[in-house]
C-alpha cells in the first residue's frame, strides 16, 4: 500500500500532462476542419500523386 503514495501523484501528473496536451491541440486549431480533411483525402485529384 505504500506504493500508492507514489502512484497517485504520478497518475495525476500524467493526467494533467494529457489534459494540457489536449488543450494545446485545441488552441493550435488542430480540430478545425475534420470533415474537409476527410473529404480531401478521398478525392482523386491531389497534388502528390506521381506524374505520368
């Protein structure tokens, strides 16, 4: 049971790091246009295909 003294603060710290990373991704506008990205990847006219 003494190990809980170490595990609980470590887990709270890692949870806080994950939450901070999530909020950073929101502020960096990572989730702005998911529908447009989903449609863009399925279209056949994209720029990086090999030239024939």
